[in-house]
C-alpha cells in the first residue's frame, strides 16, 4: 500500500492527493503536503519583534 509521506495514511483515489517532484513523495491531501514542505524548509512564523529586527537591519544596509 502506498502511504502519505506525512501522516502515513494509505492513499486511495478518492483523496485529493498531492505529488512532490522535488521530494519524490506522495501526500493524501494538500494540508499534509504543505505541512511537510514547511517542515523540510524549517519554516516558521516570525514574531513581531523579529520582523522589526529584520526591517531595522535592512535600513542599516
Ligand atoms: Zn496525509
């Protein structure tokens, strides 16, 4: 059985499955796919303070 690369659920044709050419991985739904992509990219939301810091640095350059 082919399983989702994120939640490990078995894939069937009723699902809104996603394929990643980059990771050569199949996912059972867009949510599993995007969560996996975010994890692999080590992506996270920024705190307001962090955004300010980045914007300040940009101005100094
Ligand atoms: Zn899944």
